[in-house]
């Protein structure tokens, strides 16, 4: 349990940090990209207004850049343009302001944009704009290679640093998580020790009370008070034994040796013992057991597991209802499932079935017996055998508990 708590703590922390870093990096990246596009479009607007070139400065005129932009922009910008007539024929190509693009390359870029029929966008590392000019169509390309490279380097750096940060936090969490959960671990261990120790201490007085009640019955004869003492003493002893068993399983302490045993035969035997109680309650109990299935484990614990599942099904199956047990082997897994109909069971109740002291009967009617520990013991048994247990309901009128064991 503590190990799972540590894993959940680390996983939650890492996922939360990843999402925060991803969102921050994404937002900053989007803002930077939009700024690149905005600045490029402002330059293209100036080029559009001046027929594909920057306005010439008169001698002695104060040199100012476009509004909000540096005066060096006309000298730093690299661009070229292609002019089409109304019939789509190229009549002019201007590559005088860029050294890396010749006429043939400019024509290729313009043809791609012409075919796309898009007025603006990116073609490779060039931001372009297509507009009408005196009955012709001009396409201007602005070289954004440097800005885009800086943008890509920024993203790479951002996510690289974030990755290193995530790895660092993961390493820190591996060390710190043990200290974080230590108080819970200590309390949990103390709780388990208390249950185990208290269970052993209670056994002696319960045995004495039961023996004294038997002696009083011999002296004074049977009466309802003595029977009530014996009944309640027996219930308390069963509860104590169940708590001690559950605590021992969770601690990983077992008195039985794991051996290979015929699981199919065990399931058949236990299923047969529940035929009579089911018949008395007018419940149809059927089984589908694949023969010759064996597993390695604690035979007594697995027998108890099957007993718990069938006992739970018999208790909560409605009159004239159905219980179906299935045992089969698929590849390297053993599947044991118990299905039963019931009056009603919600999906909210399903999520708590394996909690200690939880019972679907909120009134905790003593007629159904039990203390809400059966399925908790079943879950602990499955976990000690490295298996998985789950419960589901499709119509809230039936329950299916499935156990999966590795072979």
C-alpha cells in the first residue's frame, strides 16, 4: 500500500509538472511565433504599398524605419518578388535584394504559391503575400530564416531545459517521496501491528468467556441470555480472526508454503459446497470450469478466496436469481470470475467493494452476516499471488468479480 502511495505521489507530481511546463512552453512559443508573423506582415505591407520595394530616401532626409520598427529594417530585410499578368504569365522577377535566391528558384516558389491560391502564409522559410497590382498579381517573399531558426532554437532549448528539469525533479521525488510518506507509513504499520497484537490478546478472553458461558449453561440450563453471549462471542472471535488474517496478508506474512495444486479441482469442490445454500434460497448456481488447470500458490488461501467470492454472491443474489462461476486459462493467464444478479448495485458502490468494512447493505443488516472484510481479504489474497481483482456492473442489476492470476 505504501509503495503504491509513493508511486501515485511521484506520478501525480511528474504529470502535473509536465503539464505546467508544456503549457508555459507552448504559450511562450505561440506568442513568439505570432510576433514573427506580425513583424513579417508589417514589412510585407510596406513592400506592398511601394510595389515590392522599400521607399527610397531623399538626400538629407532623416532616416526612420516603419512605425514601431527599427530604421535598419530596410537594410536587414532580404526579399524577392514575382509579377504575374492577368493570364497567369510571369512578366517580371526581382531578386536584387536577396543573394541566396536566383530567378529560377524565385519562379519555383511563386508557382507553388500561385497554385495554392493563398493570399498569405509561409513557403518554407519565406513569408509571402499575394495581391493585385495595376491589373497584375504580385507575390512578395520575405526571408524569415533567421527569425524562424531563432524560434526553433528557442523551442528546442525550452523543452530541453524542461526535460532536464523533469528528470531532476523525478530524481528528487524518488528520494524525497520516502520521507513524505514516512509519517503515513509509520501510522499504517502501527495500525497493522495494533490489529495483529490486539487480535491475539483478544483471543484469550474471548475463549474464557465462551468457556464460562458453556459452564453456566451446564449449571443453569439453556436460556436466551447465555445463547446471546455465545453468539456474540463467536461473532467477535470471527471478526478478530478476519482482522488478524487481513493484517498478516498485507504484511506479507504467511504460514503456508506456495506449492503447485490443482485449481480446477479446488474450484469444483468449493462450488459444490454452495449448491445446497443456493438451492435453499432458490438461486440457480452454475459453473463452467476448465479441467486440469493448476497454479502455484497457497492452496488454503486460494480456497478461502473462492469461498469468499461465492459466499458474497449467495448473500446478495436476489430470489430466483443466478450465480455463474467461470474458470478458464488463456495464454499465460488464469481467469476466475463470479457473476451474480442482485436487486441493485450502483457504480459508486463498485468502487468501494474492496474497502475494509464496506457493505453494499447500508443498514448493515446482521441477517446477511459478515463484517465487510471478505472482499478485502480476497483482494489481499489476490495481491499476494501477484494477481489482479476487479468488479464491474453493466446494468446496475448484476455484479461480476474477475480475478486474473499469472501462470
